[in-house]
């Protein structure tokens, strides 16, 4: 019997996000370090993040790295932020 996948939309929760530039990578690393005690997370972001990418925090200590086009497809700015 074939499987029928279901469609899901992401929850409309607000997330914190910062776009990576060559000038702000140190500040982003400090932001990540201030929230979590996992230096490995900062190392992964440093190794993978490229200028134009977005670092997104979901939940207390969940971090995601998105390319700009992926981020813009998944998120839109919160009015007034």
C-alpha cells in the first residue's frame, strides 16, 4: 500500500535571526555564546556560515543556519521589529 504524505506548515512563532556579514561574525559568535555554553555550536557556525546567510535561534538553545533564499522563503519580518 503506498504512503500518502501529509502537508505541514511551520508554526507562526517568532524567531530571532541575524544575517551574517564579514563585519559581524564575531558579534554573532558572542550572541550564540551568551545564550548557550556550547562552544562547538560557535565553531560550527564559524565553519559553515557565509556572508548573506542567516543564523536563527528557535527555542532556548536551538540554532539553525539558513542560506538567504531559504530563510526568506521560510520567514518574513515581524512588523515593528
